[in-house]
C-alpha cells in the first residue's frame, strides 16, 4: 500500500485507466469476433473503426492496428465482401470563373532615424 500522497493518487488513476482500456479492448475483441463469424461489410467497417480507436488511444500499437486491419481486409476480400465508402462524394456545383484578385501594392518600409550620438 502506498504511503506517499502522489503514489496513492497514481494508484487511483492507474485503476481508472485500466478500466477504460479494458472497455476499449473488449469492444475491439467483440468487433473482431462478430466480423469473423458474419463477414459482412458493416462488421468490416466496425472492425476498422474499433482498431483505429484502440490505436489512437494507445491501447494497441499502430503496427498491430495495421496488421489487424490488413487481416480483416484479406478475410473480407476472400469472403467476397465489397466495402462501400461511408463518405459520399459531394456534388460539385458548376465552376464559375472568378475575377482575378487585385494585389495590394506594398508600402515602402519606413526608415528609422539614426541613433543619436552623445
């Protein structure tokens, strides 16, 4: 049991972080398991999302995240899952030709007066 006040606080914060980390790990594992059993596009995107969140929060290493995403993509491709983009491309309005902008002329720099000599 810690005696020093800062050590006591460290124990409390470590416990909170452990709970938070275990929740993220659990959601990652459940997403991966759901994908391996069903193998559809929705579960594939949820796996990628869970992996990215875990890597961003530092729960898993970025290389492990890349490896997990690659494995999920490989199994999805083998199962014939087509991953559709979640963001739809916005329709571009008709391009208007903008008038050339006027460039403001620079003012000459003000010269400083020479320092006075005593």
